[in-house]
């Protein structure tokens, strides 16, 4: 028999059928859980990348949530989430809120997949989720200037079972910023709601504080920044200086915009210092060597300068991943 209980939220990362993917902690629902807990709302995280459909259903039914939240990144995540919701609602009459990049970028498609009584949240779900929780409880959530939190307002992630992910070879994921200054045509970021489509960063001191805290709890401390763009090399240098002040020795990887690297004077010398400070891997998008293709995708860079920048990282022994578009623009 299911017992009555105080208000609580079940947050679920849906399963992806992608052929090539790296297991990582569920960053999206970890961020939402941190917001809920900061506001004294009980929650629990469930991950379809770790557990089977049958196990997840049993766990959620046993938890008996007041609200079910589903995080969907792509269409195949959405289909898994829809199946999960159907199985749970066969046993629990629970309201559901669904968000993530798929809902934001493909809202009409998401609306056709999920039941009409589900809340669909575009953009970042942090304040929207709090308002939905308040509404279900018959309360009014205070209006905020913006429908999302600024990076300096983010609480540290609620790291559910982080050690389990590390045991499977996953790094510790970090968020230091949101958005990107680029306007690349192939990217979803420029089409995000106003305010989420431009770059905003956390204070580096706060990022270093979080890394210091995690480095004391987990070994070896290896971090991966999931930002679309970490920022200029000067911001990376600021991070290494902050880690040095705290005597934190760790490895970290991140994504950089190629033009921001090769337009930095003496970038090769700076890269050597960054490697000594813990930077061990970078991702840089080159996309194409064809000028017309780059213009079509609104990608203003010199691909050969970008490769030279990538070679500077590799010369320091860092892992370098270069992004390249495998499809040409339509004629």
C-alpha cells in the first residue's frame, strides 16, 4: 500500500539510444535537485542510463512522488521518457513536468509526444520547476526579474551517487557558464529563449571552491567542463591561478572557441602554462575548410589558424578533439 507523504519530487534522466556516448553523471537533474533542496523541497534522482526501465518504475512507485520531472535531451530520450511515464501512470496518478533541450528546441514535437496534462518547460527549468511545485501546493512563488537563475546564483550540484559514476570511468562534470557568444547556424544555442542564448559565466573563485571541495572527497580528481564555451584563455588562466592558491592538484578538460585562442597574443606560451596548471584536454570546433561552408553556417574563423592552435595544445601533451561537420549545406 502506498502511504501518504510530504511533498517530494522525482527527477529522471531519460535513456539515450545513441551508439556512441560516454557515461556521465546526470548534470541536468543534479542542477535542478540542487535548486529544489535549496528551497527545502525533497527530491530524489533516477537515471535510466544506470537502471532498467522496470527497476526505475519500481523505484519511483516506491518513492511515491508528488511530482515527476523528466529531462529529455533529444528525440530518442523523449520516446524513452514517454514510455516511462506511461508505465508509472498505470500505477500512480502523478503530475509530470518535462524539460530539456528537446522541449526547448522542438516544442511542437514534444507537445505531440507527451500527454496534454504534462507541463512542458522551455529554456532552463529552475524557476519554472519551483513555480510548478508551489502551484501544486496551492502556493504562489515570488516573481523574479528573470525566468532563470544567473550563473552567480547557481548552487553547487547535488551529486547523486557520484562515486558510482566515477567507478564506471566518468569524470566529474562541471558547469562554469551558460550560453555562447557564437551564432553558429548548426547549433541550438542561438535559438534558445532570450537571455539563454548569450554567454554568462560564474565567478572563477566559486568554480575553484567547488573543485577544491570535490577534490577532497573523490580521487583522482578529474573534471570535465560541459560549457558550450568556457571563455577566453585568460579565464582558463584565472582558474589555474585560483587552483594553485588552494593547492588543488587536478586534471580538467573544457571547450574553447578556436578564434578566441588564436587571436590571443602569445597563445602558445599561455597554453604551456595552462598545461602546468592542470588543463589536460580541449575541444575546438573547426567545422570545415571550405570558406563558403563556414559562411553558410555563420562560423567566422580561419580553419588553418584553428588547426595551428590545436597543434599547440597537442604539443604540450594535451588531448585535443577537433569538431568537424560531416554534412555539406544544401545547395
